[in-house]
């Protein structure tokens, strides 16, 4: 997506380094990795903030929508589709999906309707407007959307598979519907950061969701913790592999 948006001069391994540092920074400072990535791409590769933010917002939107729709598909007619605050889970998921789907359209319409207002002369509102326009331009590329949806689906079902395996590993087998709903909550805790890396908060949400599904608070807490550790180990392993490659290349030269 970055190349499609005009990013030039960055190698695949160069992008991996940016990605690894961003992930570590997000664990230390709220949105620290995202800010680091935006500033580095702008300073080193002259890649605009508008494009960076537009791509980030688009990816978060697609990933969240894929997670919600996957949960909705498996929850409909499932015995774990329990009632919560007056509605069953599938109704709540459908409501959030429709709201998320409508958000880009509503934002663009509001911007177009009040484009002449003095409010848009300020820097931050202008940035929001530009990001929204860029977001709309991305959605017009059917090939790019198809690839993004495919990769987002693979990403979601990979984590769903990890969660499914972890629940079975601790001796608590669960169904696909519960796994997808649990994974959806897990995905959202990755995008809405309240503390650095949502450390502790993601585990708390995992426990509460598990309790709500009748799986047990402790089981959800343990699985979320295991997934976090596995994720960190994967990043560390890939970082070490990348570091060895760079060192080998340096001494070979």
C-alpha cells in the first residue's frame, strides 16, 4: 500500500526495521510507534503525513470490519449468541459493523457539506479532511481493496487459530463462534490504546469477554497473556534474524 501511495527508496528489509521499531515503541509509549513511523517516512523518504495517516486509518477500518463480519457470520444461530444489554451478541456486532461501515461516508459528507466553514482553515481539521479524501481515493481501487481484504482476513483467522489452539492447550475447548468473538475483542484492543501496548488492559478485556461467553475469566486472561508473549517472541525472533542478515551483509561488503 505504501508503494501504491508513492513511497520510494525503501527496501523490504528497510521497511522491516521500521516495522520492528514501531512495534517496540508502541509497547513503550501510547501510539509511539505510529508517530515514529509517520515522522521517519516523512523525514527520510518525503512521504506525506496525509498518505501515511490515510493508509493507517484504512487498514484499521478494514481489519476491524473483517473481524466484526467474521464474528457475525459465526455467531448467527449459535448457542453462544447470548443476550447482552437487551440484544444478543450478533445484533450488537451487526450494529457496530453497520456503524463502522457508514463512518467514512458520513465523515466525507460532513466535510463536503461544511467545507467553506472557517473551522477547516485550522491545521488539524485540514489534515482530517485530507486524510478522509485520501481514504476515499483508496476505496476506488478495487484491486488494492481485494488484496487488503484478503490479507486482513488471513491476519484475523491466523490470530483466531492461535486463540483456538491456546484455549484447547489449557484444557478448555471452545467453538469457532466464541473464538471469533474473542479474537474480535482482541483485535480492537490492539487499535484502541489507553496505556502503552494496552499491557494488562488487553488481558482484562480478554478475561471479561471470556466470562461473558461462559468460558471463565481466568481462561481468557491466560490465553490473552500467552498470545501477547508469543507475539513478542515472534517480533524478537524476526528482529534477531534481520540483525544477523544486516551484520552478515556488512562484513561481506
